[in-house]
């Protein structure tokens, strides 16, 4: 969330270096292995569709020392206090927040977890946008590329993380005005890369899709 502090100074997460530090400080492999036991894989981008990723996104491999360097560059050599508001009706979110908080503390960020009721999350966080950080899942299985990427347009009503990037808005406008699919897809890839480069979110995991094969049972 990009809200400034009450004294008018920029909030820590408004600095791209701080957001990048968070991405380096979180070990997605460990989260997937310990909490999801093979039912999820680490994510490095918004879109699970490899066609949008373009193959050139920053993977932000786990590197707590790099995280500390970025925090120091941003003016937080001793870290800062951060609150993660989590909907308490979904245990995987709560469990993920606990591990994330522990990993961020290792990078020097003092994290407090704030459990909230789902109705409060919808009212205060999703609709009210009054929060610093949250853990939540987004089901993108049936969403178009445009629907996913539009959520980060500065004036879009569902842009609850308050992502505000004029360059991104310009790319989105070009994409929806594109006359052919290839051009549009290329612009979507650029937007996906921009979200990764500016660390709009910390993407943690994508669920694994299983295909089952069961032999037909016959009597001898």
C-alpha cells in the first residue's frame, strides 16, 4: 500500500527499493515446501500464464543480504515497523503471514500480524484501502490478461494496492487500443515486466494443477 505517513513523508512501501527488498527477503521455496507440501510452486509474477511472462522477469531469488542493502539505500538501515493485516477466516493466509513475518524480521523489518475478520478485510482493506500490507489469494484461473492487468491501473476501482505508475497506465491504454493480438500481447508482457521490476506485490505461490489417471477396474 502506498499511503504516505500522517506527517506527509513517504511511507516505506512507497519506495521501490523497499518493495524490492521485501521480495528478496521472502523465501518462496521454503513457504511452498513447508506450508503447501508440493501443492504449490513459487510465483514470480501476477500471471500464471507463461505466455505473458516473456521469460525475462526478475526472479528475486531469496537473498536477505541483498534485502538489507536495498533497505539501507532507501534510508532504513535499521529496518522499519510493518503491519500485515490478514483475513483470519483462511488458515493458509494466516500461516503464510507467520512465515513471511519471520523471514522479514531476519532482514531487519519488525513485523506485526494483525488478524482481521473477513468483513473487516473487505470493508477496510479492499474497499477502504487502509492498510500497510496484507496476505490474500487472487483466483486468476478464469481471468483474462486485461482483467488481471487492469487491477494495477491507477484510476481503476479494484486497484486496492494503490499502484500508481503513469508509465504503466500509458502501456495499458496502448494495449487496449492495439489493432492486432500480437502487439497487444507484447504490451501485456511489458506491463507484466514493469509490475515485477517495480515490485508491485510479493508473489508467493501458484497452486499446482493435478491431472489424475485412474485405470478402469475390470473383473478377472
